[in-house]
C-alpha cells in the first residue's frame, strides 16, 4: 500500500513539474528565452579555457590544434581573447574581441607571420578563423547574442524545450546568415544551432557534455560543427576550464596578442 502511495506521489510531482514548465513556456516570449539562456551563460564574470580542436577535412585528413581562451563578462560589454598554442604553424595566431551590447563589435587579429595586429572589418568577420568552421562572427556570438538585432519566433514548443528561429531584424544587421535555428532545453541550455544561408543549412552546431551549476550557469564541454558548405567538421573539446575571481585587463588588449604569454 505504501509503495502504491509513493508511486502516486511521484507521478503527481512529475505531472506538476511538467504542467509548471508548460505554464512558464506559454508565458515566455522567444526573445526572452534566448536572453535568459545567454544571461545564465554569462553568470561568471571571468573564465579561462584550454581547448583541443580537431578539424576533419573532406578527404578524411585531420588537423589537431590547441587554443587558450580568456573571457570577461560585464554589463558594459564582454571581452574575449583567443590564442593558438599548437601546432607550431598556428602558434602566434590570436584574436581579440570587444563585444559591445548596443553597438558593433571591435575585433583585432594577430597573424603568426606578423608582429603587428590588424583591425578587422565586417567583410573579414564572415570568414573562417584559424582553419576551423567558426567564423569571426560565430566566435563573437558564442560570448553573447545581440538580441536587439534579431527577430525571434517559435517553431516548436513542447515539454522538453523550444525550437526558436532567429532572423535578422533588418538588411543592415551585420551577419553572414539568412537566419539561425536554436534548440533550447528546459534548463535554457542551447543544445543545437543550425545556420542557414541562401535557404539551406550551411552548418550545424551541436553542444554536448553539458554541465549546469546550482545557479543555472551552463557550459558545453564539447562543441561539434558540421560544415555542409565545405564538407568539413570541427570538434572543440574543453581540456581545462577555470572561473577565476579576476583577470588582468592587459589580457584583453592588442599588446597581449603580440606577447608570448599564454
């Protein structure tokens, strides 16, 4: 009898949880869901990562790379620095992004063969970075979505989450893509993104090995991008991640790109 009562209680708890999620889902707009997802992603003010990168070419040949990322999140704007440390041919390749919430991003690139740093224009931001399937635009968007530049609409809602379409608000919006499709689960984690150009899927990004802390901060420890345009694949695997209480501001300067520090 007690076992039967326990089963009924568990069933009611699950039913209540599902109905509660459905109630929340019905009240949230698509834009609010995307905003919530990135707000949770940006809960930690500082972050460092060591990432292994595998690029699989169309002929099956693979390239192994290693990068280090430093991030600073703030209400005034986010900052991101990326440096390649392996292989030797890519060592010295670096990228600095100042991600402004209400204006165009600023990006600087350091090439291995040059000591100086060049400032990137939008025409460069649509290109792929470091032989991977991430464009300069993608890397900037991974730090935070500029929701004011896009129109969000529901494609599907169910008990597990949402599928949301993001379309540029105007032709003036600076983006490579006609639109993107986000798969967001009930924890506001983005598990998949499809990027569309000229009406077709250009590439698909899958986020897996997800971790979520007690405050809702989420991270993917494996990001796989299947580039249908080039018949190529990039897999990023986090080797080490820290959330320090502070990072030097010098890390987010062009001078740091030219230094040997990592």
